[in-house]
């Protein structure tokens, strides 16, 4: 996929936001929506898939785990390649890989085959996720970056909210393989849009270290595996082995990267206080989101005694309000400090989660909806300004690495939250969902402190 020299590309900052910029933005957001929908649809359809493939529910979790491990392993290496080869190439290559792997998922006739195909889908998703915010930074003028990341958050929120409904409607009329067959025409359309619209930049020629890429992949995949094993109280030997592998490879990675001008694990960016605090804010806030979204269906059904249909409606206000708040927050982030906006939003999220944990079976539906809306408003107020702060704190030539850290913080935070839900369930039994919500409130409060600390950084 040859790219034209950078000199042939006009600057958005110089010409404003043109029609070609809008087409490029639409291409990026369509890919974001496709990847987000695929992930949420698979999670919703997992019981049906397990039954069709004669797999045990516990074993079927590998359909999700294989995808997450692949994304965790590949995100930062692809982000580094994005800095070297250009975000456009990585995005297009990831889309091709994702579509082909979707065909493999649709044709799978056993759980191991499906898990392997899902891992390949995770690699394609990682390629696109690693550079999507970097592409938005290339498309938008610097003064309007907040609006771009706000639209990105809007698309993620809408897709996340729509995923379970889309999955339910599809499974009512077609077998589960069609969940992946639909990725083929949609992926082809997204690829065609991206090919003609995404900005072209000459490769920068930054060195790429394949050994560092391997160490990065093993470090993060092993860390997530160790976390999952520990919180599900797997044998201690397995937890120690996975944790030791993560620590050992992580130490070798840091040693290997010493003196590298563009390290794969961007420790140079993490030395910037604003960037580091923004990453910490994202990690803690997405852990709170993970704790909430995994535990809330159980909380509504087993603690508040709502039906599955009621639960589906009660989950919607959070995502709807996030989607509504994200564009507004993106614009406000161009005028107000992200530390202030994030701090206020995350205090709202913490209060919302704490108030949910205090509900009883006698609580009204209105009381639940208002608390869910408060959580959504708080999360939406934080997300776009934090993305803006992360990308603005990195130099333009490191946009790929910064974009990769955005996705890595989100993925690791959500994985930590989901793992802690399993631990709460194991320790507290029937009260596990309530414990998880209370713990989520604590993580949101920590995120608010990290966000507010940015007000002290110059």
C-alpha cells in the first residue's frame, strides 16, 4: 500500500475542516463502530454460541479471552509501526486482517477453531484501535481536536449501547455465524472509504525492533492472563508462572528499550507528568467502568430482582447519556482544563456508582434510571477531555504511540475491572455485585484524584 509523500497532503490546520477531512473522519469512525459492535455482539451471543458448539459455559469464555489477549499483545507493537510506517497503512492492513478473520469465525465448527479465529480478529482490531486516535489527530486542526475525540467517544458509546440489541435481533432470525458474516460487506465498505479518504504521509523511517515487539506482546498478554487467573482463584503455580513471565519480559523490554528514540512501551512519554496522569486517570476510570458493566446485570437481576428484559432497559441510560455528553465534552475540552472537567465528571461517576450500590429491591425504576444517567454523564464528561489531553501531551511524531497508550489504558482498565468482579463474586457470594459497584466507586474516586492532579502540572 504505497503512500504518497507528505508534501502532497494539505494541512487541515491550514485549510480548515474540508470535505475530504469529513470523509476521512467517517472512515475512521465506521471502523471504530464495526470493531466495538463486533466485541459487544460476541459477548451477548456467547451462551448461544456455546450451546451450538456443545461447549461448556466456562470453556466458552475463551472466545472472549482469546480476543482480549490478542488485542493486549498487539496494541503497542502496532502503535510503534504506525509511527514508523504511517497510521493509514496500519489501519488498512488491520481492516483486511479483521475481515478475513471474521470469515474464519463464521466458518468455525468447534470452540477451539472459533477461539483461534477470534484471536486473529483481535490482531486486526488491535491494528485499527492502535492508530484510530492518531488518525483523528491528523484529520482535525489542533484547535478542534477535542471535537474529534468527542465524536470518537460518541461512536463508541452508541455502538456499545446498540451491541446487545443488535445481537438479540440477529439471533432471532439467523444462526450465530451470521454475526461474523455481516462483518464482510461492512468491512469491505469501511476499507473502501478508508482507502480513498485517509490522509497519506511519508514513512518516517523510525527504527522498529521486532525483539521489543515480541517482549511487549508477551508482557501484556501474560499480565492479563495472570490477573484473570488470580481473581478466579486458579492454582497458585499458574498465577505465579504467568506473573513471573510478565515481570521477566517486562524487565527485559525496559532494558532493551534504553536509548531507543521511539520506545515501543513509551516510557519517554510517561515521563511527561500530564501524559502519565492522563494514562492513570484513564486506567482507573475504565476499571470503574469494567466493574460496573460486568456486575450491573447481576445486580439488577439477583439483588434488585428485575427481569432480564427490565435489565436490558435499565442498562441503556448510562450508554445513551455518555453518547449525548461526549460531543459536548469534546468542545468544552477546548476551553476548560481536562483536569477540572475530568475531576468533576469522575466525582459524578463515583457518586452514581455508590448510590447504585445502596439501592434495595423496593427502589423504583426511576431511581435506578437517574443513578445510571448520573454515571453516564460523569463518564461522558471525563472521556473526551482525557483523550484530548493524552494526545495533546505527545509530540505529533509520537501520535501512534500515544494512540496505542489510549487503547492500552482502556483495555487494561476494563480487564482489571472484569477480573475484580470475578473476585468480588468469589468472596462475597450473593453480595458480590454490590461489592463490585462499591469498589467501582472507589476506583472512580482515585481517577478523580489523578485527574485533578493535572491542575497542578504546567
